[in-house]
C-alpha cells in the first residue's frame, strides 16, 4: 500500500509596497530649511518601490511562461488507458421516499489519477492556483442518478505517493436528490440499496474506474435523517459497471462505479397499523357463524360489510406504495384475507341451498360447524407460516447484512493498522 502526501505549495512572497503621502521618521528629524532635500529623498524612495513592484510582476510573468513552455502541462487526451481510483463518503442521507423512489443525500467524492507531467513539482514550490487544470487530462466524471441540478463544488490538488509520483486529486461535494429503483417485493420487510453512480464521459478504452484500495468509502450514520423508518447499515459496497450511451452514434461503452449502502425498513409501523388491523377484520368474519344458518341474509350482510372494509383498507395502503406491476408481501397478505372473507361469503350463500334441499337441520348444523373449523384452521395455519417465514427468511437476510457490516469494520481496522505501521516505518 502506498501512502500519499499532500503537496503544499508555498505562496510567492511579495514585497509589501506602501505608497504613503506621510514623511518618514528620518525625514521628520531634518530641519525645515532642508525641506527641498527631503522631497528629493521621498521621490527616490517612491521610485525604488515602483521598481520593486515591476520586478515582482516581471518574475510572475516569467513563472507563468515557464508553466506553459517547460512541459508541465499535458495534452487533454492520452494514448493509454488511465486508471482512476475513486472513493465516496455519504456525509448525510435525508428522507428515503418510497412512493417517488428517490432519496436526498450529501456526499463527498474523491478521484485520483496519474499525471506524469507534474512529477517535477515534487521539489518545486508551485502555487496550486497557478496550475491551469483545464489544460490537463480529466476523466470527466459525473453522477448519473442525480435528479435535476444538484449543488456541486469541485476542486483539485496534487499529491505524491511514496515513489514521488504525481497524482491529480479531484474532490467534489455534491448535494441533491438521487433516483433509486426500489425492489419492493418484500415490502414491508425489505432492505433497499442507496446508491451513488459515478460515470466517466470518456469511453472505457480511455479510462477505467476502480475502487480506491488505500482509502475506504464510508458513511456517516449519525447524520441519517429518516432513522425512525429505516435502519441504516455502516458498510459501503463498490460495484464496477459499464454502460452504452444510447444518444451517441458510436458504440463506445463507458466505465461506471456504483457506491451502495443498505437500509432495512423498520417493520413495527406496518405490523401494528396494517397487519394487525387486517388480522382483526378477518377474525371478525368468523363471528358470522354465530348467526343461525337459517338467517342467510343476516350472515351475508355482515360478511359483505367486512369484505368492503378490507377492500377500502387495501386502497388506503396503496397510497403508500408506488404504482408497481408486481405484488408485495403486504399485498399477498391483504389479498389472502380478502379471499378468506370471500369464501366465507360463498359458504353462507350455499348453506341456504343445502337447507332448501330438505337436509335435516342437525346435519346442516354439523356441516356448518365443520366448515367453521376448516376456515379457522386455514387462517391460523397461514399466520403460523407467515411468522416462520419472517423469522427464517427475512431475518436471515438481515443477518447477512449485519455480517457484511462486521466484515467491513474488520477491513477498515486492518487498513488503519497497515497505514499506522507504514507511517511508523517511514518515520524510522
């Protein structure tokens, strides 16, 4: 591992030029009779100050000319592929909007690449502001999943590794809203990716984006705004990708790098406000068997009221989800409850036909009780299966994320220890 030291360029020391109309202390000691001679000395002093100022300006012009003529600048294109190492830090993550499938965040992105033409600056005191960065090679990075025009500031500096090789370090701070395609199959037991995708406008033949192995990407969990609804993990995974720009005539692919952190939804709100309410409505359906089976109209009336209540509740729940073409776990649960209530409605309609078919009242009552036992068994068995699925399915996936978080912490500690030992060896 190489440790890079920041090149701090010393500012050019400029002489302090003071043009004042007040006489100097030495002139004040002269007699008034020698006022003409004092005026001559003041004129010569001002002339010397002007000459010093012109000399400084001339030296700065020669220095700027040297930057343009001594080969410090490199062309904006290169024949070889340039490796750009990138890391990202999620400084602050705001609200994660499930319906709009986006999130707000503030992040810091650092990119480094080799610049051979700046190697000679390792022993040269050069001001960073004097370097014309627009005339140097640049990977032209941009965040592709940003929504609208985010607030972004970019600045550059030069750093040197242990081999005294110059690297350009581009740092940017970006704040805005970013798109994220949420996978809501397991809603509300889902765990979502929160990603920043960085892409180079140059083709993959010119530049390749890689994860920075010297400095790990990280996330500031303490500044997470939506803590009441989500549990944010500490690890950040980096995934390289390639994409083809469809609006360009060429078929060149572009290198991309996706920085992803994960957040699992806190399920308590949905358990008490949706699952429990639907469970309660569906349980009340079994009380309709307490009405004598001869009063079919009363049974059907009560069951239809509960069915319509469930349907209305389903439309209310849909307002908290985007319009997706697949069913979530919550949809399956509500639809299963609606089907159960609907089957009970069908049975209440059939019991009247059984009575009209001259079946004995004792037999009809016995059949009605067995049907009630079957429905209750299916209802209870379905909820037991749901609980087991949550324990062994959803919680297992979240344990895997917790394990990744542990591995990330161990990797971060190991990298910190390696850096510390390298600095100690370098000092010795």
